[in-house]
C-alpha cells in the first residue's frame, strides 16, 4: 500500500498504504472448448496448480478434490457481431448433479462469458494464396524457442506462432518499468506498474485479434442470454497472419506489441511525460524469453517529449517534457483454465476484493457481490489439521536492496508464517534471495509470476504493496512491494518523536542499524499484509486501553496495536517509568492479523462453492462479538466520522493517549537541539524533527476532535445488534475541554526562541496559528454541527447539542473576557478572530426551507429529489444567539482592557459582529 501524504479536514497525515493494482473485471469459471471429451459434471472445481506455478509438467486434473459442478457451471462463449452462424453450444446442466440442494437455495455464480467476440478454433479457413510460405517468414536466421507458444526472433522483429488450442484462453498482459529514465522523478522507478490487462487472442480468417476480457456480470442459464447480450468486448489490437505452421498455427509479426503502445498499457508515459509518442528509431528489442507458462520481453523505448504529468504514481507535472528513454518489461502469462474457488467478502473482515454483478442471486434484482483477494493455498495432505502447502507463497528480495536491510525484510515476510499455521498451513510463506543466473537464467524481478520486494533509489518517504489478481476468483497472481529509499528517513523521524523518550537509542541520528532494521521489518510486514489481500484496519489501533498499553506483560503478549495493518505506528503512550521493553514499542503481527488470515485462507471441508462456505465464514466472523480485538474498521464512508477508527493514534481513549503523548513530546523538546544539531553542520535535521513534532501534535489533537459528533459503526449484520451508535455526551464534553486546554492555548514550549531561531527567519507563528485555525474549523464545521443536530433529534435526552457545544467553545476561546484587566496574546487574538469568522459564515449560506423541489428525471431514467441546502435553521439560530452573547461580553471587556493591542482587537471584533446583524436589516 502506498505511503501517501494527505490532508484530512485540513490536517496533514503521513502513511504507508496499499495501492491496489488497477482492478480488472470479473470473468467466469469456464471450461475451455478444446477439451470436448470431458463432460461438465466431471470437471473438478477445487483449485489446482496452473500456469502461475514454476515451469513444470502439466498436472493431472484427476488429482484434484471433488467439487460440485452445479455451483460453478460452464459458460458458453459469448457471441459477437462477427460470429458465423453455428449451433448453440451451451452445455447441459442436469439438476441431478447437485442432489443436496435445490438450485434456488444455492444460486449459481456463473461469471459472464469468458465468451468471445469471435468463433474459437480459428474462425473460417483462409483462402489459398493469401498466406506466405512458412519458411519465407520464419527464415533460417530466426532464433526460435517454444514455450507458451513458439516465439521467433529475427533481428529486431518478434514473431509469435500461435497454436489453435491457445486461442480463446485467458492471459495476463502487463508492462512494468525495469529501469526508469534519468531524472524522471518518483513516478518512473524500477518496479513501477504501467498497466495490466486480461486478454484473449482470437482468430478471424487471416487476422488475430486481441480482445480485452470483460467479465463483470454473472448469472445462471435462466438469465445468461440477457447477460451475454449486454455488451461486446473491445478489440484492442489486431495482427495479420503472415503464414501458418503445423496444425494451422498462426504466425504473426508481434513486434508492434512491444515497440508501440498498441494495447494502451500506458508505456508512453514511462518517459516521465504525459504520453508523447514512441520513437521507433531510438527504440529496440533487448531480450525475449519463452517459458512454459509465459513470455517475458524487455525493450528499450524512447518516448518523445509530451505534456507534463508522469505515470500517475506521484511524479512528473509541469510543462512539456524532453524525450526520455526507459527499459520496459512485458509479461504475457497464461492463467489457469479453471480458476480457484472464490471466497465471498464479509464487511466484518478487511480484504481487498473483486466485484461482480450477480443476476441470479437470492433477491430478484441485481446484487453486487465480491470475492476476496488471496493467494491460492492448497494442502499437500487435505486430511491433516496442519499441512505444508502444495505451493507456498514465495517472496524474493530484489538484488538492489541494501545488504544490511535484507535480513530484516526476510523477517518481515516470514513473520506471517505463524498466522498461516493457525489457518492450517505450515511453511506457507517464505522469503528468498533471487536465484543466480547459473541457477535460473530466466529469472527477472519484473516477471509477473513472481512476488518481489524492490528498492527504489529516490527521495520518497514511502512504501507500498500492490498486487495483481485473477478477476475470475480473486486469486492473487503476484505482488511487487516497493520501498523508496527515504522510508529510512520517515521511520527515523516518527520513532524519534514518539519513542525516543523511552528508548535512548533513538536520541542519536542515525539510529543504530539494529533499531533501523526492526523499523524496516515492521514496514515490510505491513506491506506484505496488503499483498496477502488485507486492507488497513484502523480500528485495531484503538483496541487496547491506556492501562494495557502501559503494562509490559500485556504488550509483550498482544503488541501495541491489535493489527499490524493499522496506522498505530509506535507506542507513544508508554512513559519512561512504565519500563516497556523497547522491542515491544514497535507493532508486530497481532490478534486481528491471525484471525483475518484464518478467515480468508483456512480451508472449509466439504464446501465446494462460495455459497456453501458462507455459514462457516459467518460463524468465524461472529467471534468479534465476544473478542473485540478482532474487529475491523476500514477506510470506507462511516470511518470518516467514527472515532474508534483512527490513523496515527493508539488506545481506546484518545484524550488520555494524547495527554501522555504530549508528555513524551515535551521530553523530546527538552533535548531537541542537542540531538539534532552538530557543530559545523546545518540545521536541516532540526527543521525536519520540528516539523514532525508539529505534525504529530496536529494528528493527535485531531483524534480528540473526532469524538465530537462521533458516530460509531459496529459493523454488525442483521440480528446482531445496532449498526450505529453515538459517542456519549460526557466523552464529547471531555474532548472539547481537552481541545480548549491544549489545542487552543499558546504552546510556549513549541515557540522556544532557542529552537525557532535556528529553524526559519519568519513564519513559525503562522505554523501554530494555522494548526489552531484548522482544528477550530473542524470542531465547528457544518457537517459536525449537523451530526449533533441529528443526535438531538434521534436521542434528545442523551445528546450534546449544538447550543451546548457553541457555549463551551465560546467560553474557552474567549476566557480572557472574564478577567479584571483582559490581556490577550497574539495567537489567542488570531484564534478569536477565526471563531467569529466561522460563525459569520453561517449567515452567508441561504437557510433551508425544509421542503424539496419536484422530482426530476436523471439521465438514466431515475428520479432525483432536491432537498435544498443542508444547513439547518437550528444551526443559524444557535450561531445568532452565540454572537449576540459574545457581543455583549466583548463590549463589557473592552471597557476594562488597558493593553492597547487587546483593546483594539476587542473593538474590532465588536464591529465585525455588528456587521452581521446590520447586514440583515438592509
């Protein structure tokens, strides 16, 4: 997942996160037509090893476990406008094949097509004389290899010889940067994915067409005709058949597949621009390798300068760019004829998914369903409680990774092994160095079959763990984890701010290698979790109490967060007197991670369809009711207002956690100069550390802010309790008080002249003021006030009302007004001005009348209702009352003020408020 710097509600946050590969569309479990002797009912549906495996002899499908054929029936090829008339070839499916269940009880999940725009088996035969003789095309100068199919290289040309049995089969087509252009920036790094498509090759007379697979719909035979008729898959490229080989194998010149962006994989952007054209005269073929399951090709491409931009991965931008040259690696990989059985997604467990529309579900309308993304794991001994897998998950450490970090990355990968053992698989995940050229001359880190960890020499403070999965089932094919070099910088800074008060090793830059290595191990384990299919679980960082986080025995057993997939970072709650061992300050695989891996990967006996697995999966997920450490909270809609789903925070009490974090932060400020400056060197490290302290302060306070108007999502299913609940009035008031005491007072330690005078000549005060303004704007935002109003309607006796919030905030922000001789410092004056501006804004939006406009038709024939503005008249009334009261208080305080700056400020604020009421009289 991608380390991203983002602003949430005006508050900066930094996080490594998963960036999922472009999501392909869903396709069916389909039996290819080139095996006519096997009846549908004989075809086993349990996963078997296929083309994704290391090159090896073809496996005997008879060795696969039995699977109920009724659950995942074959789907006939989809017809297109260019098909020749032929008899309908849909295989029969007799009800007697599934005696245990009625069809309506277990609806069939037939993916749409995998069907084709063209006839399989080569289409109509070519006329004599249209094709050249084979040896005039594939000459004696050709360097030929046979694998997925025969590939012939003649100078800088590549010819494919495609046998008939390969037509119509699903393949992965992927391009990746092997070596980025010089000076291209962070978007053009080694290992950067340029594009991924799922394709089939089809023949029509003397042309081979490249079809992009479109598999987003599924249905049983009752609706299959309607599903099939909803669209024709796009033809993204075509090639003339030059000659025919043995058994009518089609010979095509495939050079343009690599030397142009013929299939729109995005390779034109590899130069760093927005997509200039490829210059063939300055491009050439480097290498092409033909293997049993794939074809791997490298080319040197020169891209003419285009508009500003980049790969869309974080680099580029600006005006037109110069020409650039990059090495591009292409993978063409055969996918298994029979996909593994998919497992349905459950919102209580966080997995990446592949979605599809089911037209034959339990409900009479279309249902959106999802398969989770996961690697294919099968037991060597299905009868054993714990067995080694037929094929383990293997990660390779790319050669460019610095030697001293390699052991820690290996540990980060294999830290997941115990979780898989709990799911029934021993030695399920391993990490290796890549084979030498002598051991395997065909191994490449860009090969789409391999999962590889890469190291990118660019100044980006990030890491990410994208993967590619089979759209038919969610099976993960491979993953390429990316570490940018300056991940070392961000883990140094975060650990310094959060834990140097309790870990003396972190008070000297750079950290010792053993500490830095453990920090890298943590990041690696997090990213590996994403490649295993796991999403972020931000509820897991809020699972433990303050007392538990300060208990050495508890954290030794459970860690500091309930999931390494959270953004809990490090245990900043721990105080020096708690004597927490330093090894337990860093997150590790935790209770939720073990639970999620078991839920997603553990085999379910005698469940031969996704539908049949659901009762067991529901039973497993129900453990969360009694085991709160196992609960999930992601990044979807409700998480924005759920205070139990937080990033950059730990503990179930954000107020107390932030207070303890500030105590450690004060300790850091005490030795900041000493630990970040060196005689004879500049103050860059000091500036970076100071900025990180400001950022942490903002994020911790934002966690407190989220309590106000907070709505808790319980992620229950029907019959298991309320889906949503609200934060208690007491907790909301406590959060407001804390913000008034800590966020909206002047942080004098942050403004120590000994520190700030070394950082910048101007602007330090603005940094603090902007932080305070952002927090105040968030506290009084219309959306938050609307949630308070909503709570007052739904639970009037328990609600923290808008009027109460404004009263509490106004009293705290303007507390100087009650003193005998008010004297207000500059930062407080700025905060008070911001408060008045926020309330004035309530009067600049037209109030809602409470009605709605007549319904209108949407472009798709639906009905749209216009309910008018969202701001309630209740909010305006509360703001009006607050400003009237404030005007009176300011008027009285201005008469007592003797400080000139304070008096001027109060008179100005008095005028600002009067403008609101006078404008309404006009």
